[in-house]
């Protein structure tokens, strides 16, 4: 009788442990699949981007929120310099660059918000694309605020 109780007790423990592990895995899977989004705001305007799942995007997210100076560059993009360089080890090169592309130019360590199309360039990595507010990119100036946005459940 004692042996059966021990076996039954061990079986219950393993069963409970298995349920807990399954629930934890499901919860973390839901979080992992949630879209990574940021909102850039200045002068009463907001621009929202959805980031890809690259290391560089995660490095940018880790530095948020931030308030930083934005500059116009080349008449087609706005740029800012995050405090820490981004790791591009698994980040795709930016190939189809159009208005709304968010990229990282590794040689200068700046993040680029395109408001016009551009050609691929060595060292230009894609971070994400516009979700809303693309018409405001060109008018961003001075200090911008960048924050993590929780994707809405649509």
C-alpha cells in the first residue's frame, strides 16, 4: 500500500509540473508573437512603426523610451543617433526602401526614418515599416519622443 501511495504521489507531481510548464510555454509564446511597435512623436504628430524580430530592433527597444534630436538628411529621410550602437548580426539588409521604411545605417550608427524611396546601400539594415502617420515623417523636427507601443488586438 505504501509503495502505491508513493507512485501515485510522484505521478501527481509530474502531472502538475507538466501542466505548469505547458501554461508557461503558452504564455511566453503569446508574448513572443506580439508585434513590436514604437511610436515617434513631435510637434503634436505621431508616427507608428512595426519592428521586425531582429537583434538590432530589440537593441533599439531596449533603449526606449527616449527623447532625442532628429535631423533632416538628404531631403528623403530623418535621422537620429541612439545612445548605444545596435547589433546587426541577424538583421536583414534594407532592400525595398520606400517612404515609411525604418532602417539603421551601421557606418554612422544612426536610425533612419525614410519619407521618400531610396536605393539599397551597404550597411543599411531594415528595422521595420510604417503602420500609421507616414505623412508626418517629413515634418518631424527638433526633439522627438520614442516609446514602445503595445499592438492593439485586432
